[in-house]
C-alpha cells in the first residue's frame, strides 16, 4: 500500500477538476445565445451606400457622360445630311432645339433637386437619357433627331443642376473645380469618341448611342446606392416657376460681360452644329473623325484654360480669354483662306482657350457681386444668355449657308462678328483693369 505522502504527491500532479455541488450541465448539444444590439433599417441601408468619394466621382462621371452624349451626334451630322438629304439649316435647327430644351430645363427644373433631393432627379435624368440614346440609335429621319434632341436637352438641363449642387454638397472646393471642368471635358470626350467609333467601328449611327445608353443605365444603378446629401423640403412645385432677376449692383458688370458671353457661346454653338460640315467641305475629308476632332480641339482646350486659370483674377482671365479668342479666330480664317489643315486646328485650339477663359472671366466678374441669396438667380441669367447665344446664332448661320450657298463665306462672316464681340470684351476687361 502506498503511504499517505505518496498519495498526496500523486494527486498534486493530476489536474484538479472542480465540480459544482449540483451538476447542471446540459446533456444535449450546446447552443450559445449571444445578445446583439438590434440593427436599424438606416444602418442596414448605410452599409449598401457609396462612400462620399465614390459618390463624388459617380456624379462627376454623370456630368461627363451627359455632355458627351450631347456632343456625340455632331460628327454624325454629315452622315445624316447625306443619307436623309436635309439642308445645313436643318442641322442647326436640330442643334438649336437642344440648346432651347436645356435652357427650359434649367429655368424650370434647375432648383427642383433643392427640394426633392439630388438622387430622385439624377435617377430620372439617367433613365430618360438612356431612353434618348435609343431614340437616336433608331432614328430614321429629321423628326426623330429633333425629338431626341429635345428630350436630351430637358434631361441634361435637369441633371446638370442636380450634379453641380451634389458635387458642392460633398466637397465645396473640389466641386467648384469639377463644375468648371466637366462640361468641356464631356463635350470633348463625346466628340472624339463618337468620331473614332464612326470611323473605325460598324453601325456608325447606332453603336455610339447604344454604348452611351449602357453607360447611363449603369450610372442610374449607381445613383441608387448614393447617400442623399440633402434633406427634402417643401416648395417643389413652387420651385418650377422660372425666376429671372438681376440685382441693381450686378447690372453694370453683366452688361460689360455680355460681349464675352455671346462671343464664346456663339462660337461653341457654331462648332457643335457646323464644324463637321465645314471641315468636310473646306478640306475634302470623307470621314467623320476630322469633324469630331475640331470640336474636341475647341472643347478640350477650353477645359485646359478653365483648369489652369481657375485661381487667377477675373479681369486677368477675361483679358486672356478675349485675346486668345481674337487670335484664334484670326488664325482659323487664314487657315480656311489658304486651305491649311494644321493651321485650322491650331487656330481652333487657341480659340478654345479663349472660349474657356472668356466665359470663366465673365462669370467671375459678375456672380461675386451678387449677395449670397441672389447668386443662383444671377447665374441662371448668365446661362440664359449663354444658351440663347449657343443656339440662335447657329441657326442664323445655317440660314445664311442656305441663302449664300457657301459655308466658307458664312464661316468667315460669323468669325468676323465673334471677333468684334471679342474686341468689345477685351475693351471691357482692360477698362476694368484701369
């Protein structure tokens, strides 16, 4: 038998198992119940929302795509004209109704997203824009083009206002820069991409619009996952009433800025409507790519000017814009006179710098003079003038081409009027400098 000391030593080496006085352990499988706090519906939905950075870039891409869609038809106008046999004035009317529709939407629905939120407006606009691309792709005549352009203009006008405000909601500093650069960037992108697709891919009057329709559908789905940046408030119906008001302290500066506003947007409208036909006629090109390249050069250089001059004084920007516009149009007219393709594109790019800088200089010389509560109204007036200048002179130019039968002569006359306005804008900028 073991001694007591040995028994104690052996027990000390074995693990001690403590048992309760009453064994209450479950005999079946163990199920652990862990208490967790309830998850609210708002928390669940937040998990599916885009981050502010992702939402910012999504809205920026929507603006680029909308403006790209608006410029995509331009390289196709010569194809439509030869296939359906309509005159240059018909092309400018197609472009003019787009400008009128954008203007109408800005006046009527421009403040709608301030009341019902950014997301509902953008969802509706992307759906309508996707449907518009289908109308473009299936168009078989002038009436279809006019219908597509009207619907497109309405959706662009509503979306641009909502996107611009949404970008500022997320990041005021980056949103301000984005609002200045996205329009020319989108216009340039649409022109060159459409020109390339028409030149090198099949179904030239269909494929570009089907591709854009797919982009708009994806963007609309993305908007569903955005966080709303604005609390809806009452007054949506009242906001649909157009309001145009120019405060007394702004009127003088606005009058001085009118030549720059009209000159820059008249040039943009002419290139958007007639540059493809002009390039084809003046230089004998048979493809649509050079026409798209002309609009790309104008809009792309405008974006560059906006980006690099965004921190300069308004009068410096306005002076540079008017000077570049004068020089660029002079070179363009010389290029058309001597049939120089390279000089034409150089002059177009230089005029584009004038377009971007001239418009920004005009805006920044007018809007800051208004009180904070008046700035939206003043900006609306600026866009009213701009879109009228974009559409109406282009239609007049189309009428002159039909009457004179000479697009080169009409272009030179148009350039002369724009140069006169640019000279007046330069005089006004120099007077402000003094």
